């Protein structure tokens, strides 16, 4: 966790960090997550999959790290805590993400 927090604090002005605002569809925000502090070893909350034609499609990529949800840091969250927070966002969500360099969706 500490290595990632130091990296985030040092790099927040780089173009690979961005805010993404999504509007919920009837099927959700269109992505799934992995990671969390309960993961062995602990990992940041990361985009596992982006569903085609969902709200996140074209905005998020597999491997992107979610740093905050609506301004609330999730760096110390378990995957379950992050999932519950995301599900509590009923209409829109604003994510601060670190886009990892890769070509996968």
C-alpha cells in the first residue's frame, strides 16, 4: 500500500491520471473490480473487466487503478467495501483513476 500511495502523490499531474464521471445504466456502471487490502498480497482496487456498450466502455480500461470514488480514497478498502461503495452510487459516480499502460480492454 505505501509504495502505491507515494507513487500516486508524486504523479497526480501526469496525463495517465484522470477523473472519469459515469452515469449508471440499468445494468450498473459497466465494469468489475479486483484487488483490495484483503487480497494476498494486498493490491489496489483495479478494473478487472469493462463491459462492451456499458457506461465505462471507452472511459476505463482493464488494469486501471481506482484511487477514489466521489472524492473518497479507497486505497485501504477491501474489494467488498469498494463494491458496496460503488453500488451505493445510484445515478452517477466520479472516479479518480490511474490508467496503466496497456492495450487491453
